[in-house]
C-alpha cells in the first residue's frame, strides 16, 4: 500500500479523483493500492522558545540569545487530529512507502518532512513533483515518482530558512522588547516592510514644495509646451516674446509601439489590483479568493506564478469561452481568445496563475456576495485581456521653436485597441474610477517640418512639485515584491519580501501591533512604528538580509553550500546582536512609553488629569488632587462616575447627569453635578436640580 500525503484537503481530493479512488474515510481516501491523506498547511512547526526550559518562559535580557541545539517541534491543538491520522497511517503495517505529494517547492518539502520526522516514520520516501493539476498531469506524475532522497538538499535549505527566521525573530523580538519595556515584534520580512513605510512618510514630511511654470502654444488645434521654467517673470517674458514671433516645426517623429497583454494574476498582483479598483485590503482579497476557491469557482490563490502550464491550453480556452457568455460586459463582443501566450510550464513552480474554473458554468453570478463576484469578475476579465491581441498605437512627437525656445507636442493614434478595448469594457462597469487611471493622449494634427505659425496664442500655466504619496496596499505590495531583487540570485526560489501567501499577514500584523494605521487606502506608520525602525540595526530593517539568505539558501538547495556553515553564521549574528545592545540610556527607555490620554486639566494646578483604575488623579503628585470613582456622593445616587462626567467637571465645574437616584424619595431625576473643591484632601460635589 502506498500512502500519499498532499499539502491540503482539496489537492488530496484532486489526486483521488484523478486516480479513481472513491473510498472516503475520516481524514483520508483509500482504495486498492493507495491511501491519500493531507496536511493542513504547516501541520508541524518549530516549537516556541518556552519549550526549551523554564528560564525562557519569562522574557529577560539575561536569557538571550536563545540558540536551540536540539530543536523541538509542536502541533497546534486545532491540527492534532489530522496529525494523529497521518501518524497512524504512516505506521500501518500494510503501508510500504510514503509519497510526499505536497507543493512542488521549498515549503512543500518542509511541511512533509516535519510531519514525517515528528511521526517517527522511517519508511521509504517517494516524491511527486507537479506544477499542473490537470488530470493527465497528475496521472503522469504518479507514473514518474522520484526518490525522496533526491530532495534532501531542498529540505536542508527549507529547514535552514525556518530555523534562521526563528533564531533572529525570537531573539530580536525579546531583546528589543526587554530593552524598551514594550512588546516590539521584529522579523526579517515585517521590519523592512515597516521601514519602507517609514521612509515614505519621512520623504513626505521633509518635502518642500516648489513652484514651476510652462509656456504653452496653441498650434492648429494642438498644444505645445516648453520645458519647466522656475521663474514666473521668465515665463511671462517668454509668453510675450512668443506672441510676437513665429513657431516653426523643427521635426515630426512617428513611432509604432506595442503594449503586450497583461499577465495572468498571481496572488500579489490580484491583491494589488483589487486594492486599486475596489479598495480591498490584501487580507480581504486573499480571504475572498480563498472563499471562491473553496466554492471551486477560482483556482488555488496562494501562488506566485502568472502563467498556466503547457497542458492547460484546452482548459483555458473552455474557461475563456465560458467567461464571454457569463460576464455582462462581454455580451455581443466578437473576440477569439488566444490563450497560448498564457502558457509556460517553465514559469510555474508550486501553483499556476489564478483563473476562474469551469464550475462557473453551473453558477449564477447574481447569487454570489458582491465582494466575491468582484474578485471572480476581476480574475475573469484578466484572463480575457491576457488572451487578447496586443494594443498597437502610433506615438507622434512634434518639436517647435519659438522665440529661441523649444516646445513639444505629443499625441497618440490607436491602430489596434486589442486588450485595452476589453479592459475599457470592464472598467466601464465599475462604480468608481480606479486610482491612477490616466487618459490616453489625443491624436495630433498633421504637422510637417518647416511649417510656421505666426504670432501663436500663448499662455502660462503654474504648477507645484508634489510630494510622494503615502503607500497604499497596492503600492506596498509592489514594493515588497521588488525589494532586494537586484541583490538576489536569479535562480532563487523566493524573491522580494515575503511570499504572495504571507504578505497580507505581514501588513495585518503591522497594523495589529500598532506600528501602522490605515487611513482610507493609505498605510501610515505610527509614532511607535517610526521609532522602531530608528532603534533597530540596519541589518534588520533592510531587505538585504532576505536577499543574502535567499542567495545562500539557493546554493544549499543546489547542494553547493553547507547548511551547518549557514546556521553557524545565523547563530553568530544573534550573539552579536545581543552583545551590541546590553542596555539603553535612561532617555531612550521611555521611547515607547504609552502616552495616556488626559481626562482634563487639574482645577488646582493645571496639570493633566489621568484616569486610574479607581480614580481620576492629577499627574503632578505634589498637587494631591484626586476624584475617587467610588465616592459616596455618586454611590448614594446609584450613578457611575464615568470619564465623561469627570471630563465635564474638570472643564467647567459642572456635569449634566440623567437618572440620579434620590435616597429620600426613591425616585430618579435629572440634575447637574457641581464640583465643589475646597482644596482639601477630599473633593466635594453638590447637586443643582434642573428646573422644569
């Protein structure tokens, strides 16, 4: 019996269907010759630091660095049942070999090996290496299983990545949290991402606006503009000179240009476009794509590929034809999709690009939640655009001379709309205009060299230089994708900061930890976020660390570099980091101290008054002013002494309160509480009854 372990249940189901295995059990499929089960992503992970001893349960500088020599592993409570299922299956007497059918990549190798190791399995390993989920590809893959030992080097690189992230993340987080007295999450991906946001914010803050001018000539229905002019007087003088001179055409250049159709979506580009068009966060887009995947309407979303495998041509054609009938904006459009340019098996590793599925044929789009329908339509529109003709146009540039200065006019003539025509149809259905949607230049009149325009009308336009824009999730995802790429080995499995599957989580963690806040579509670092990137060493805030690791891990995966040497370097880095930051000056210790919001100003000394657990107290301890929440005055009237009441008393000495209880009558009434402070140890209050 052969035990096959997939990375996720849906993939296991696809394998079972392709192999004709119909016997469904609790946690696996079984038929003659095959048992097919699954992990749930990272089923087994490296244990937390506390697993290595009592001394690590509390965070302290003295316990650092934490450098495990015998690594511990853990299975989360919600995944233990499936782990036990896999463990039992691995040790079944009739199971002769185990097939690693997890995703074809570094992390897929790690997921399987951790389960195999912790389960104590020693049975022979085979490896299924697939990039396509077409039935024919699955069958061919099972006919050509590889020896699992051939992937030992890949596993070594995956293990080094996991251990290195653990060592640097755990030690850096604990070190700087202990130093500053606040939990400061530090990570190889998270912190450089925060640095990019902080750098952009600083560039905006330090930006100095400058004015500049253009002189523009009206020439036979077209407008030719000068270069930037920094002085308004100079611009006015040029305008006047042009109006008494002749503008002569020096040159006309025409260039045929082609804009290739866009690539299919990987997860990052889908998240980027959904943010730009619909304002969805990266996490929202991932969640929506996952929901559509679980409804079998969208292919697997956590992919970094923008191509389909070569054997998917027929499937892609059927889906494209289906989309033309299903998508409202395609009704009546004559279009023959050419999916060939979307096919390239060499560009697909773990998973192919994101496209709708044939399940769409049985689905009424109107029954889907609007958010899901938007994502599905977006993915469908992208498939059609990717299968359309290139956009071809003629770019025209005419240069004129007037009053000794050159002026330029540009235009564009569309020769073949191609994919942009389809995109325009889709965009026309959108409720709001997406950001950064620029219009095309108009066609120019026919100009000829030597053509003259006497006394052309001229005008001066004033402009201001603009600061860079705050990052949106769309622009940040692009920046994460590109970060450090110029320093990364072209053969590296991972490029940029994070992976398509983790980038959304990184952004959400920065927000959750209080280092970043959302303002509309913008992502803006908080005070704590800016402070954090300032206090951390450059190695933790630069994408260079990721680039260096990926280069080293690539060599390990190729069997050309020693994993032990890599880990020794990581441990040395952790030791040096702890050694470099043994203490802080008193001034820096309070850098991340929470600033309490004040309730108001003290009526005695004017210092801020803060809310405590039992009172409202003056921040100047020498003052002695305090209002107790359990004051007898409020307890007798069965009224909670709320911050709202305290704020009103501090502001004006009076607070309107509803539902005051009268001990004499047993009834409630509305009145005004007055602050009657005599400057003594205790603060007094009295009632001003509202007149009806």
